[in-house]
């Protein structure tokens, strides 16, 4: 079995299609690190001029407003809420001027918490979140702003109470580890899953080219399939290597960050954020992605021995990965049990962070449920594959 594994692994690594996938991943990683990451423009960023302009405008209002029995109610409202708001902005300005990053984190945490409590509870049309949430006709701008302000408050509270080394790059989530966190929240899981499909799509059917050589190994068909699956799994994990080149390029530019950085996790049941470390967050992402690999590989092995067509492998694998785009509607989890669909867990980073719970108004899109669904589907695929491969008349080719 060891000899067969070595044979399959060597074939995998020298497969031109697999090498092309690794090269493409390397190109994407370098392109992102050199051309996209340096121009990342977060909505919530450290902008002294913006803070100062907001502070001076409110301070001028407070210094000149006259309150009497004829004062308009909204003017009274502004006069009531501006002093505390400006107190936090003044603390932020002083902290920036004194380069006191801990003090800035504490003041910013208070600012976001106070701002969100005012804006979200005041209703639409009175106070607003950052204007950039209201672009492109966003129907959920208030909800997006509410989530972002709660997220930022939790994050800065973690900075203020934690032991991580702080910097402006950390505050704007530009470090390598925080960039990885943002990518896991975005399309990086899709890239990894599609790569896994490409690596596995021909791992069984390629044997058509060397049937005599393959039959020379004294190993059962079921064990042969397990070896192929193991090689595909290792090859999929190795996709991290070309992608890590971009990671280190970003680390050189903006710093590495550290594994103790706080990562806010939203709980729909509690309607609040808790904080885990970056190390825990990355481990949980890696765990769910690993089980995604196992599911896709087991599914493609099953398709390979039943349909025996590479295009069918590619098409059905992509259907599983991209199916959510066909049925997803914001808030769907409130009326439909989408937690039982494997494709609901494709956005791995959003599942771990609880963002999918927030979007879908559901408490069920969790890491635990995701792992249970992945394990169940993988077990079903492997069981059916085992049954078919042990039929006396079955031939792998």
C-alpha cells in the first residue's frame, strides 16, 4: 500500500493540470499581495481629520446653541447626545496625538458602542451610520452598519483589554493575519474548494492511460480509492504553500500581527459579540475547510466510479460548492432549514464569525452543525463507494 501511495503521489505532483493549478494560485496570491492588499480601503478606519471635523462641528454647535421653552425637540436631542459623543472623539484625538494606542482603543470602543446605541435605536431618518454603508441602493444599510459598529466595538474592546502589540495597521485590519481573516470571510474558501475539485476530478479516471501498470499493484479497489482520496487531500492541503507566498509579502509590508489578536464572534441567540483569539479563529476555519475537502473528495470518488466522466466530476462538484448562490436570500434561515444543506457552509469564515447567523436570522448556521453535516455527507458517500467497489463484478475502469 505504501508503494502504491508513493506512486499515486508522484503522479499527482507531476500532473500538468495540478502544477498549473498551483502556479495559478501562486499568481493570484502575489497579485493580491502586491496590487490589491496595499489599496485596501476599510470603511471603519483611523482618520484623524474626519474625527476632528466631526468633533469641531459638534463643539461649535454646543457652544452656540441656546435652549429655552421654544427650542425645537431635535435641537434639544442633539444638545443632549453631543457632549458624550464629543468626549469620546476628544479622547481619540488626544490618544492619536500622544501615540497612546491603548487609550485610542478604549476610547474607540466606547465611541462605537455609544454611536450604535444612538443610531440603531433612533430609527431611520434621524441618525445614520457611516455613509459608505448606504451606497449602491443597499436595502440593508442600517443592518449592515449596526453589525459593523457592534463588530468594531467588540474588536476595539479586545484591543484595549488584550496584550497584543497595537498599531494603525492592526486597527485597520491590514496585518497579514487580519488580511487572512478578511479573505476567509470572503472568497478564499471558494478558491480552496474549487482547487480541491480540480485536483480530484481526474485522480481515478487518469488510470485509463496506464491500465496495465495500475493492475500490477496487489491492492483491492477500495484501498486503491482510499489512497487516491488521501493523495487528493494532501494535494489540496498543499495549496496553502503557493498562497502563503502572498501572506508573507503582506507581512513584509504591513506586519504579521499575532495569534492573540481578538476576533469578534456574533451570536444570534444572544444578539451580541464575544471574542476569541486569532489562533482559535484560524484553527476553526482550517477544521471546517478540511472537512469540506473530505466531503468533496469522497463525492468525486463516488461520481468517478459511477458516472466515470471528468466533466461530470467537475460539474457536480461545482454544483455542490456554488449551490447556495441559487437559493440564498437574506433572512432565509428564519423560514427554511438551510442548515442541513452542505452548501450553506461554503462561506467558512462567515460561519465561524457568526455573520451567517446575522444575515439569515438563524441560530443554526454554526461550526458544530457544519461539521455534523460534513461528516454525515462524507460518511454516506464513502459507504456507497465501499458497497459499489466491493461488488465482485465491479471494475474501477
